[in-house]
C-alpha cells in the first residue's frame, strides 16, 4: 500500500517553485500526493491565465491532486497588498482543510514566506492524525523585514512570538543550512524537550537541491547570444525582489562602464517581480540601457539556454544578517550550469560558494567589490573560467544532487 502525503504550500504549479519538482519526485517514488495551495498570481500579482477568484479550486496534474484555496492577490506588490496576501491564504486554506480526503501518513509544509502558511498544515495534521514536518525555507519574522520594513518594537515582538509558535507546533523541522538550524534551535529548542538533539529525528538540515534539468547542456538562446557578441555577459535569472539586491549589480555595472580598463560588459536580468519597475527606473536614471538588458519572465526549463549564452552567472542577496543564514537554491542551479559565478552574499551562502572554488565572492550590497570581481573575471582566460565552472559543477554534484536530497527528505518526513 502506497504512502499518502499532503503537501501544504501557498505556491505551486503553474507558479515556479521547487516544490513542484519535489512533488513530482515523490509521485515517481510511489507516494500518493495531494497538495493544498493557493491560486497562482506570484510574482506579478495578477491571476495566471485560466485562474481567478472563482477558481478552479481542484485540479489533477501528473498524478497529483491539487486542492486550491482563495487568496487576495499581490496586485501591484505594494506593502499593503503583500500583507493582505500573506494573511489571506492561510485563513482560506485553514477553512479548505475540511475539503481534503484525508487518510494521510504525513503532512509536509513547504514553508516559504509567510510562516503563517504552516497554520493550515498544523490543522490538517491534527485533523488527520498525521505527523507534520515544517521545511523552513524563509525564517520568520526576519525574512518579513527584508521585504516589508517593520520598525515598531511591539509589532516586531508580536511577529517573533507568532513565528516561534508556528515552529514549535511542527512534529519535525527541516532547516536548509547549519546556520538556520542553530538559529531555530536557539529560538525554540529549549521549549521543545529533546528538540535540540538531531539524533531524535525531530530536527535536521537538508539544503535545497537543484532540479536535474539545470545540469542538462543546452544550446545558447540565439537572440541573447547574438546581441552579446563582443561583450562579457553576466546573467541573473529569477525573482526580482528586494531580497535579491539586484541594485548592487546595476551599481557595479555603472562603475565598470566608466572604467577604461574593462572590456564591453553586459548585465542580463531574466525574470520579473516586485522590484522590476524600480530596477528599470534605476537603469534609465544611470543611463545604462545599452549595458543592462531585461528579458522578461521565462519558463524555468528555458533557463539553461539563457545561462548557456552567458559568460558568468550572478547569485545575489541583500545585506541582511538573517539572509546570511540561508544557502540560496540559486547557488546550486547556477553551479549546475558549469559557469563561473559572481556571488554577492554573506554568511552560509558565501562560505559554500568560496569553498566550491567556482566563484568570486564579495559581501552582500558591496557594489565596488562586486565590480572588482566582475572586472577580474572578465580579464581571466577562457581556460581559467572553464576551470571555475567545472569546480562549481563538482560542488553541485557532491552537495546538491536531486536524487540524494529527495531520498533524505522522504526518509525524514515518513
């Protein structure tokens, strides 16, 4: 008899999140999967084609039963709309738990922002008498402050208390890095007897893996390759949000544009998100239209063709001590592309990139240091850059391979 799993996460297909691939992997391993999620509108804040406030609230795809709950969309990606989106889906999803068929052996909350999305997972686990695992991808309330600045001391105290309450309600917790493990353990370990001891299997560290398609060689995207002839192209692919600090890369491009010792450069930004308009305005203000190129949003499986057309890839996060606790999944997907990396990070991600030998690393938010590394990388020989790409790829194979980490995840949650 196959095991049955309920995944609770606000964001699921057709939105582009790694949980899509995780769910497909579970199904291929013989696990029956139901998903409780929202109506797709991330990151632009507009309903995806075929979706709206009237649903659909049930779908089936690739053997996965998808139960959707209403949410207030992120329209305009203003602080107010993001807040309403954050609080609305957990409430609607909590009410939707009664629509689920049940008979689950385990519940997994794939916990990106907000922490509140674990609330319906807690209710489902209680209703169906199944253990609940909380996979913590964005630690709260710290991640909230990187998107919505909250200065009021009382509000910050409430946010911390609410977050810790949710973390304590999980039967098991997964942290994506050792630094995040230590932070969560300090915050909630003492009040969960035995929680601090990993051997009791209540708490473990499993980094985010990289989908296999990122490591499949692809032909360079033709238009991008042709338009970049004679230029050293640095490429970023992903969500445009304040947490990515893409302003730092644009500032670095501005510094290099005026450096007579630097060959022609190009920064390609692939994707979309709440910071898109501000980034476009910044490029215009700095008169960098001939240096910075926006491609718009593309399907994740098209990304290898875009990375193949680049000389180097960018991994960047903002200057936040809390974001320094994470190793962004983008590091793995970029390493899988066998390209040298420019990494603008602090903490865990910076250490992993440095140890891989496949990246030049600068502190988060430091445009001058990023520009210096960009200049140094452009001056390297093709052979040296190829060697860096191979080193990063070897690190990916040893640390972020899908089959290994998916197997660890299955063994932990059941």
